[in-house]
């Protein structure tokens, strides 16, 4: 089980590293060009396939994590809402990298950004199934809960090595949070909701500015 997952993870890492080498800055929103969005969409689809394939192959896949818990204690509900609120009011802009104007390059059209956002949402859901579902449970069964979470978070942060250093560092507390909620709730849905919430907040401003620049260029 674990060798299959590590192989999938390694392939993902090599793909991202190769793309970053061929198109430096492609993972920085204010540097992307029109063709870059197409490439990112293709990359997301390919990685989705890579992350989905191990599930049917593995005989002991934790499919129970795909279901929402039948019963939630008051403490679990309050904790979830508390974290949801913190994420919503967290001053993300203070920790965001400095923005750049996309001068001299062709900005993607609005429909490309919308399509990217849709694929990105599906990608993040499958991403949580792979990291906090398949990989986390496999690591915890092999190494125990604490060490399993530790390795999971390190692999998660390492996959963000080609982005901003602040984002890579932020993967550590976020990764721990997502792992803890997955094990506590016996479901990946809290992790999916938190991850989608963060993506919506942090990426919305960047994507809106790209659309705005595209409109200004058209004028």
C-alpha cells in the first residue's frame, strides 16, 4: 500500500519540479501568462489521475473517510466552527508575497480563470483524499499516529517547495490541523472544507486582479 502511494507522490513531485524548471514562476499568480493557465489545468488533471489511481488498486483503502460522520459531538462542532472562523478572519494579506503587475505579457481571459478555479476545486478535494486519506492512514498504520502525521506534513510541505517560502512554512501548521481533524472526525471532509476555504480566500484576490489586468489591456 505505502510503496504505491510513495511512487505516486514521487511522480507528482517530479512533474511539478520539471514544470517549474521549464516555466519559472508559473506557480506565482502574477507572473502567469495566458498559456500558463492551460498548462496548469493540464497539470491539475494529470495529478488528479495520479492521486485517484492508487485507491482502486489498494485492497485496504480507507473508504470510510469519504463519508461525513454520522454523529458529531458538540465539542467537535464548536472546534470546527472556531477554526473556520479563524481562517475566515485571518489576515492572509500580511503573509502573502508581494504582488507584481503582469506587464508586457498576455493575461489569461476571464473564462480561463473560471475554468482553472473549477479544476482547482476538484483538484483540492482529490488532493485531500490522497494526503489526509490514503497517505496519512498508511503512514499512521506503519509508524503510529504521531510519526505518521509528522511524515505526512513534511511531505505536504515539500510539495510546496517551488512556491513562496511563507506558503511552504504555512503548510506545517495547516498540515497538522488537517491531519488532526481527519483522524478526530474519521473523515476527510473537514480537511476538504478548510482547504477549499483557504484557497478561496487567498487565491480570489490574485485571480480577480489578473482578470482586471486583462480587462484593462483590452481597453
